[in-house]
């Protein structure tokens, strides 16, 4: 599989992993890893900050795809296939079809801004 194909699949796998998180057929370990993976993917904070040259971008290029691949392996194949199909119906071109799917990202940013303002004492 070429890099462009992998990148495109990654865009559809993140929503599919989120959908698998809600399924009762998904094992507990897969749910825990899926929750961490989705939170990391949506988080404005990285394990290695992006401003560090080269290494900062490596976590986005290596860590996130690795987390997704590991999560997918822990989810039963038939469950993940259903989640992929459902994700394709909900997402197009890497963007959600409904605006309220962006709420978790907005809430994370607002929480981060609140914490910074609170710690500065403004």
C-alpha cells in the first residue's frame, strides 16, 4: 500500500475507531486504546511538541498511525468493517458531514485556553 493510500485510510480509520469505541462487541482493552487514540488524535497537545524540528512531526507520522493500527488489530474484524462503512457514511473528504462532530475539538481548545488563563491569573 502506497503512502497516499495509507494516509487516506487513516482519515477514515480515526472515525471508525471512534465508532468502534461505542460498540458493545468491542473488547475492553480495544475500547481503552481507542479512547486514548481518539483523544490523542483530537488533542491540541502532542507527546512531542511540533515546534521541535523533525522529531516533533514524527509522533504525528509514526505514533498516531501506530496507535490506530494497534487499536484496529484489537477490534474484531467484522465489527471494524461495519464501523468503517458507518464512518464512510458520516464523513466525506476527511471532514464530518455534520457540524456538531467538531464540538469535542472546540471543547478541548476551550478547556486548554481556560487553564492557561487561570494559571496566568487573568
